[in-house]
């Protein structure tokens, strides 16, 4: 298929059209109807319906426009690329956002939260995420990724747990520093002609991007303390944003040659150190949110390492999707616990003895963690092995990277087993009460995700 009609083009972007309708309706409710008692429920219904309709439109477009065939079209002076990969990624982004609403809807209806406003921001995040996977311009990719991080900040700033809390000088300082560095080094590329100096600038650009993504050792979004009491914020910051960083990095690598040894070797060393660093940090982590954040930063760096070696890598994209959904399933159970127990912090004490009164919850929670850590066979295990094989085949010295990766995976596994052990630890004083509040959607999302991860073995 060599061209596309304006009606087919409109159908391809129909998802974004639905989003803007949802944003308009949510903002209308926030401005004119915010004193109505049921406005939060109506806002969640409109937002989830908007995403669902957009998802249906994407699937219908894929069937009619692509007809299960490969297609690669560029529009707007090669600014936006339309292909099967971008369509599939858009579909999964929409499914993720729909599941996100299902798992967090009871947490976003608190009296102090501006639910229509945060739902509008969520739809904007989804819109820019859809655009991110289609853009074919180096600087625009970063700008859109930057906008996604800003919108996550705005989402959290309208979900203040306490009147005095704010989100967050630490978040702002990391984000602004990363953007100043990235744009500063990007401007230098127009004035520097020497190839060695240009390669060094590319390394600096990559490091600035890693800082924006949150996977920079020592200084990252973990220094922001407010996420500990806000699970929806944690999901977006420590699960969705790293996933988007992988998609953005996959597109950015198209513009930097793989034969660039200074850039490639330096970045490989940095990512290898990052994997080992975050792996070690997970070893004795008692706060489950911090554990999931650090382990995901480790897996994100692992995925980016493969993209760096094999540019535009579909295996890494599939792996990133499976990891993002597996983490969403784990967070879904943490939402169940917070809804029922109204916990301030999600730590090991919260889940101790969970299995004795909530066997199904503990079982599904344990299955998801074991899939996430490659113990139970799933698509994550399948693609982890393929990525390790790609890295090992890259160079004779790559065994050092593989050794660091396997060591980090072992550290993550050891703490995962400790988390599961706490679920099944018998202590009469620590046994949790039954989970009485209705959270059927959370269980449905988790079961669907488990089935999806198993099906990943055959994809």
C-alpha cells in the first residue's frame, strides 16, 4: 500500500480525536459541575469510555488500513511515520491507560482530589504517548517525552495527599537539569564538526536523556518522597514513564550510528553500571514501591542496552510491553491493599500473613512477581533470554555486561522471594483481615495480565 486517503488518515488519528472530546468534557465538568456529588464517578466513566472507544477505533483502523500486512508511510514531510509497529504500540498504550483507570479509580476519588482535572491530564499523557511512537524527528521525540514527564508532575500535583504537600522540588530540579543539559548539548551539535568531539556530545545527550527518564544512578526520581503515599503517581512515574523512555530511546537511536564506537562503548559501560547499581539497591529494600521502582529501572537499562546494540529492536519493544503490564498487575494488588487497609506506606509489614485470610490475592500476587522475575515461564523470560543472547553475541568483552545483568537479576529475585515469604509467613499477630471492599476490576486486570504474559511465550 503506497498511499493513504484522508479518511483513512482521519481514522488512524481517531483515537486522539476521542481523547480531546474526553478532555473537553472533563474540563467542562471541572469548571461548571465540580460541586456535584457524583461528578467523580461520571468523570471516570467518561474517561474510560473515551479510551475504550479510541481503542476500538485503533483496532478497526488496523484491520481496515493494514489488513494484517506490513505498511510504512510517512506524512507531514516525513515528520510522522505510520506503520504496523506504531499502531500496535498505540493499542497497548490505550489498553494500559484503560487498565490504569480500572486499578486506581477508588484511589482517585478522594474528596481532596480534582478527579475531572487529573483525568484530563491522563488523557493528555495518553495523547502525547501515542504521538511519541510515531514521531520521526530527533528533537521532537525528546520534547514530547519531556511533556509527558511534565504532565505526570501535573497529575501528581492535583493529587495532594495533604494540604501542605507538593510535587515536588526534587522532581522539578531533576527534570529541568536534564532538559537544560539535553538542549544545550543538542545546540552544540550544530557548531561542532570534529567527529570525535561530536561523538562525545552524543554521549552527553544520551546521559541527559537517561537523567530525564529517571534511570540515572545516584540522582533520579526516587529522591522525591511524595510517591510513597500516592500509588497512581507511583505507577505513572516508576512504570509508565520508564516504558515510554524505552520507546523514545528506540526512536532516538535511529539518528545515531551504531558504528560510533566512542558513543556506543561509553553508553554500554554506563548502562551496565546502571543495571548492577539498581540491582544491588533492590537487595535489602523493604518498601515495596521502592523495590518495584529500582527493579524496573534495572530492567529499563537492560532493555536500552539491547536497543543500543541493535537499533530499532522489536524484541526490546515486546519485552518492554510485557514488563510494563506485569508491573501494572503487581501495582493493582497494592491498590487493593491500600484501598482496604488505608495504609500510608506499602512495605513488607503490610503484606505479612496476607495468604491466610486472602489466599487468592496472595497467590495471584505471587504469580505476577515470579513472572516479573523470570521464575515462572512467560514472555518476559523468553525475551530476557533473547536479549541476553544478543548482548553476549555483540562483542568478546560483553560477558562482563552479561555477568552484571545476571547478578542484578539474582538480587531482584532474592528480594522478590522475601516479599512472597512475607505473604505466607504465619504470625497470629500479623495475620491480615479479609479484604472486604469491592475491587473486582483490580482482580480482573491482574488475571488478564497474567494470561497476557503467558501468551507472550507464543508471540
